[in-house]
């Protein structure tokens, strides 16, 4: 089984590229979605509330719980509030981001490792790991090839502006990651994504063809 890791700057279209690989029968593991699911587990949510209080819950009328208690009711997380905490452009913001990463990344990696083992047993030929923090979390050690999605900054910003981010939000989140330039240097393949999804198809086909040739040597 060949494992491909997708990297790129924010807004480069990693998930769109992953969906094209799925058209070629690759299985997609989306680390962002896995992380979102883990955030809502009771174990993780309890630790988040203990650190940040009930302000991070959608219903903020609750009084802050003690370190030994947690509201028994189910309240969804306010992800916008969490983003404000962990992406604040301060030393405290960095500390909170590191806390969240320490909490989530080992769980994400463990889940992905189990999924990869499952697909190996199923003899799946290709798995694509769509992980924005592929390098930062060490998930790159699980992939056979890295594919960098190349797109100019102005195009990437135009894409993420639809998420109701400010340009400052965009820059702060980009700065919290390894730079696109460094990701590009580490990649085995470069895939251009500045126009349409249709333009990705021949590029993905060429990458898969090259990998199959490498394997058959």
C-alpha cells in the first residue's frame, strides 16, 4: 500500500486535490475531520473546559466547572471562540495552541495509524492523508510520498475569505504552520492548483503513473 501525504499553504485546495485522488480509487483520511470529531469526545471536551471554562461551549450560561466536575449535559463547542484563543497573536495564544496540539495530535496520529493498518489488511493500493499539519505533527513519517499543492498567496487568500476570516486571521494561521516554501522543498511532487478542479485530473493521473513506475522498478 502506498500512502501519499498532501501538504500546502492554507487555502491551497488540499481537500479538493484529495477528492480528485478519490476519483482514482484512493482512500482519503482527512486529519482535520478526525480532529474535529475528537474535539467533541467527552474526554477531550472535559480537558478543554477545565482549561478555558464554559465560554468555549455554545451555551455560555453555565458557570465555570470546578477542576473535578463537568456539565453532564451535551453542549457543542464554539469553534470560533477556540480559534480566537489558540490563534491570538500573543505568547499566551501560542501556549494555548501548544496545549491544544499536545491534547489532539497524539490522538489523531493514533487514529490514523489504526486506519492505515486496517487498509493495509484490506490491500488498498493507495491512501491519501489530507493533513494540514502533516510535517508539524510528524505524520510525514507515515507517508511514502509528499505532494505539495502550489497556489499563489492571493489566490489562497481569496479562497479562505469565504470562511469569514479576516486577512489577519489568514496570516496568523499561516504563520503558525511550517511555511509553504519549506513544505515545497520537502515534497516529492508539486501539483499546481490555481484554476479548476478539472485541471487537477491530468496532474493527479501523472503522479500516480510515476509512483506506479517507481514501485515496479
